[in-house]
């Protein structure tokens, strides 16, 4: 029997990923987090009004890519699962402010259409999209680094 460690199984991506692996006969070792200890999903998105977020994700991508080379020598594979926008997760509940409150008045005209587009996305990612991508990354045996999860993430990865 194969065992997997999954962090953040109290809700969202982690919970659905644990269910996905368990349904396929894996033993799950799970960790949970408190609502205030929310984690950001991995993946690089070049989005307006998100420079700090984008920079942090690019740092993770560089770190994971380097680790993939280094750990590969020891038979360990490092992978990046890159989810798209998932409005059904509890991510927004992990913060006690709204992003709109952080926008300076000088940016208001620039930000308005961006927030409008975010409010009505044409494609989104579900928790099961992420679980399937994590399972594929864990089981495909490939040296591939990037695994977009969800139709919106797949579309962004194609650009």
C-alpha cells in the first residue's frame, strides 16, 4: 500500500486531495491547519494588482525547479501543481480584509475592470481539479515540473 502526506486537509484542496488518494487505496497521513494559518496555492500567475503575490510564486517556482534537479539525483521528484481561481475554497476567509481595501485611490480606475473580471470569471478551478492534478503529479513518473489544475490554469499555461 502506498502512503502520502497531505497538508491542509481541513478543507478545500487538501481535503479533496486526501479523498481522491484514499478512494484509490492510498494510506493518508494528514495535517490540518487553523483557519488563520491559510496557505497560498502554488503556481505563477502574472496578474495585475498582484505583484507581491506573483513575486512570491515565482520564488517558489525557482526554488522547486532547483530542488527538482538536486533531489532528482536521489530519486526524489519535485512537482508544482498550479491551480487556477477556485471560488469555492475558503481561501478568502483566511484573511480579515478585502483586496479592494488595499487599492490606493489613484489605482481605482485601473482596478475597477480587473475586479469586475475577477467577479465573473469565464473558467474556474474546482477542488477535484486540483486533487486530480496532484494525483497525476504523484503517480505519472514523469520529470515534468508543472501541472496546471483546472481549465483556467490550463489556459494560462498555454499562453
